[in-house]
């Protein structure tokens, strides 16, 4: 896949993005900060050039390694639930295209993002847009293990479906911290979005929200190289 190699963000892109933001606002996203940030982040830079005409439609699109860049509404929904504050320390499980990562970073939070697919990790790590965000640290690793060295985190965002929340990630959440995670329903084809608040060392409050569809979260690391690394 050939991803966009420049940082061009034309008036045409901005116009389409404004319409997209109006769409996700109409679908229920009320947080003005979320809408403002997503209106500023150029989603087309994270998408294969062959799919560029779909960049500002509210749909998931394929990226390498059989992964997807999520629906913009889903990105907004998870971000809204995180209730991010400036200078929060956020752990993101599943970098993917990096679009959600940059949305988090635009809050001026410190973002630690893990990707198990070496191809995706390599591609995002050299993305030109990343040079604008010195508050992002990228890791190639197993998301199930988190980043114990950098814990605890104010917020943890899991961007793939899990059957249950990995215990190691719960342990890396700061008391008072928030985790947002899609957990499989009984049919395993959809996930319920959960907001988990750590109340103490042993107590957690769980809130359940709408259903979505995510790719599954897998353990371990997957090596590989891409012929289309961004220069």
C-alpha cells in the first residue's frame, strides 16, 4: 500500500473534513474539544492513496496487515469517553495507522502507543506528520503486556476487541484513571464499549455503552517489512 508521503492539507480536504465533523456531531458526539481536534487532524494522510476519495467518509478503511483505520465516529466516541486533560499520560494499545494516536496527541497529552505489527510500527514511526508531535512515544511490542516501565497511566485506550481486559493493563492504570476498551459480546461478532474507572488498588467501576465492531486484539509481536516506508 502507498500511503500519503506529504503533509498537504488543502482547502478541499478541510472542506470535506468539516462535513465529516458535522456528520459525527449529528450522530451524537457532543464534546466540542473532540470535534475541534478531529477537524484539525488530516485523516487523508493516514490512508492508502488508492482510497483517498473515501478519507472523509464515516467508514473504516483497510490498512496493511489486515487491519483498519477506524470509523471517524468510533475514534471520536472512544476519545470522548476518555475525558482527556492536557498533560495526561495515555497508553494506547494498537497504533495501527496512527490516526487515533495523533488525535490523542493533539490534546497535548503524553501518548505512549504500542503496535504489534512491525510493518505498521515502522510506517508510523517515520510519518512526516509525527515530527509535529514530540509528545508521542512509539513502541513495537505486545499490547497485552502494556508498558510497565512507564506506568501508571492516567488513561488507557484499547483499539481492538478483547474477550476480557488484560490484567496487566488494569494494573498499569492509575487510581482515578480511565480505560476505554471494546469487549466481546456473547456472539463475539460485536463489542460493547466499556469505560473502566480505577477506584482503588482493587476496585474498578465499569460503565457499558454502545456496540461496535473491531478487529481482534492478538498477543505477541508480528515481524515484517514494508516496501512502501514513508521517507
